[in-house]
């Protein structure tokens, strides 16, 4: 297996892996961790048998050997349970055999790294004494759902991390004193590492002594509410932006909010607007501000001009409506009627009327704010649908329900054109980065932030895969339609007779067809809602693309649960007998933030697969 180098646990080398580096820091903080050594492959190292023999003089058998990589236990990429450990090991031969057979990265870990957009390194190892614990478990500080207090699960050694049902039984209770210690250790670790949430794996020895086996950061299930949204009434703007914004669009909104218009904010990728009365235009008309955008010759100048324009536009527009849309009429239909009037006033020949109106509507749709971000649905992909719409419009078959213009609606077209001018320059930057080999596609530029784009964008392109993953997660969230003084307005939930109840693990919403995992071994697609007793890290290959997860096991802190959190898949746990009550191909609606599973078709209508 080649030469290796050993480092004391409390003094790891740079290639020792995040698990080992974290344990080393915990040891230096005088927290209760087992002693041990890091083992790293290195050209300047010594023979593996000789190195292990030296460790044997310090560390008595039995041992446990644990894998540790530089990618593991990082924020948002824990690889929980994907790398092997082995113990008890009673001889140097057993230790060498384990290390030799685990020098390469497991296939599941490679697949997981690809999905997260991170690079993965070959494992190093940690050697520690093997301890028989009377109880062990997992401690989250704080609870990721509430961001308060803590969450803890305990049971026989290994039961919690593997997702077994036999946890939190009274015989395995770790004791109030140890829970108090875990709370103290959790706070110390968060402060020292700068982690918002920490996951501590722990064990209790026969004498009642608590030991920390591992600590890692875990992802937040949603972002903290922006400070601006703590006061007043804020509505989600789904009329213009029903999908999560790209990082570039988010940073543009934040720039406008900081510099000139404090009544907008972004939370979890979605845009919110504060409810207040529209203001009178006080300086220039929007037309003058619009002209400044077109005259700007640099991206920064165009961003600044657009920000001033957006401030004027938003100030004179009606704020986002709490019922998810402006009342009274369909904005697209009303705009299309105005465009039709414009085309006819231009004296266009009747034979060209359809084509001219079609082109104008397509241009309008292409620059609407809701179609600005990469990944948003584009009407340009559905030209036949738009053409049918135009023919119905010209034939008088459809008309807006109201001709009344709401505040700001008359400026929507001008705003769309202004956004197009900004987008045009952004795409040009993306084209240059694409030609230079920094981007896979020109439109990946939308996954950079405004500050990155205005400085050295090529040095930030490595962040794009992780941000794509975040966008996928944000699309699965059911963000509240309204916040009042920092509190989400209650959402009315229709409780169906056949709803199955569980506990929220990952909030969100999904609709699809059920797929009982252990009766099928095909890869899930984005219309499948996986049903399983529990989820192991090795199931990642099967479930990573799923729309949602329904688990019988009530565990919220297992390795599989952490994987679900990192993938951002809406998940409900503790759904009793889900594997027998839900059939393959049955229509299912997953209200994960309510901990509810709604069956949308009867067993007689289910489709067996």
C-alpha cells in the first residue's frame, strides 16, 4: 500500500482529512476525545507495517480505524457514513488489510461528490482505541428546524447513525448531566469553528464518561430571515419572480436594496416586497432613467443606472400582493392587447399582423423579470403555444377581464426593456468567460454574484456547481407567501381524509408518484417520491434525483437524514407503515413542512410498476 506518515491526533498534517483535523482541534480545546494517530500516504513516509508497529507500542489493541478525507465533514458535504470504519481490530494484519482495501474512494462517495459539485480526495486514516459504549447517539446544536435548543437521539451503539428504530429507549438514556455537557460542547464548537449548526456523534462509557467521537457542520434548512424583514408586512413577489432567483439576480436585488430601495429583500432565493403605498415620482421620469441605462458603456455603470431606474419603477408600482398576484386582470393578456393596438397603429399589413404581434410578444416574454434567470421556464421553448395565443387574440376569442391599469403596470414593458439591456451586457461577459474556458456555458455567468462579476469573475467560477445545487434545493421549498413583523403568516392546509402524518425532516413541497425503495432498485427520477423504512448513505445512488422522501423510521439525526438535508430533498420521517400503505405508482403530494403525506388517487387507481 506504499509508505505512510503518522501524526499525533492533536497535531494533524495538512492532508489528514477534515474528520481528523476537526478531532485534532477538539483535542487541543481539551474536549473529551479519544487519543490516536493520523495515517497519511506520503512519498517521504515509512513502511506501513513499521509505522503501525510503532503505534502499537503506544496504543494497545483493540483498535478502530476510520477513514478521513479532505472533502468529508465540510459544510454542506458531510459524506456522512459514505467512508468505512472498522473495529475492533486485534492485530497489525487486520489493520493493514482494512487500510489496503479502503485506499480508494467508494463509488457512492464519488457520485455524491459529483452531485454536490465538490472535488474528492483519497482517504487518509485515523487509528484510535476501540471502546465498547453502553449508549451512543447524535446531538444537533441547535435544532436545525427551529434554530433553538438542541435535538438528541440515543440508543445501542450504532443504532442512531444507521437509522434503526430502536433509539431513545429509556435503558440507553445518556443522563441529564451528559446532555448538559453536550449542550456546552456544542456551543463551544460552534463558536470556535464558526459553524451555525453542529452535529456531534458521542458515546458513553461504562463508568458514565462522555466521549466525542466526531463533530461536523450541518447545513441550515433555510436561511435566517433578513434583518429588513423583521418589521412590517412583506409579501412574496410571485407575479414577477415565481422561481428562486439566480445568485446574480439575488445580488442585484440586494444591491438595489442597499443603495436606493430598502423595501425589497431576498430570502431563500425568493424576492419579497414590503407593503406600503406607492410614492410619487420625485426626480426624473422613468423614460429619462431608462435612457441612462442604454448610454452606460461599462457593466458597473449600467448596474448603477439600472438600480436608479429600478428604484423609480418600484417606488411608483403597487407592491406585491399577498394573494400571489396583482388583482383585477392578467398582466400578460393586458400587455398583449396593448401591443396589438401598437401594431395596428403602425399600419402593418394584415397579412403580417400575426407575425409582428408574435415577435413582439416573444420579445416581451423573453425579457420579463421572471424569465431573466437561467433555468427558468422560457416561452421561447413553446412557440407553438404562443402562436395559438396570438391567433386567439387577433380573432377576438380572448380579452382581458379588465382594462384597468394598476399602479406601475403601465411601466412594466419599460422595466422589461431595461432589464434586457442589463442582461445583454451580462451575457456578453459570460460569452467571454466561456471562450476562455472558465464556464461550461455562457449562461453559467448567472451563477456568479454581482461583486464577483465586477471584480475577477474567473477566480469564482469554481463555486458554480455548488450554487446550482442550492438553486435546486430552493425550488423545493415552500416559502411563506407573507411575513408580518418577522413571523410567517399561517398557511391554510387542507387536510385530506387519507393524509398520512409524520414529522418534518426537510421542509418543502413535492408532488409525484410513490416508489417503494426496497421493492425496486431503479434510479429515482424527479417525479418519484421515495418510500422506505429508513435511508442509508449507500442509497444515495438510488434517491438523489427524487422529488421527495417518505421514511417510516422517525430518526431525524441519522447519517441518511443528514444526506437528505444536504441534498435538500423534502422529507417526512416517522410515517408509520408507509411501505405497506403506499403502493408503487400511487399519486402522492408531500407537504413536508407540515409533516403530511396526501394520497391523491385511491389504491384502485394506482399504477403498479
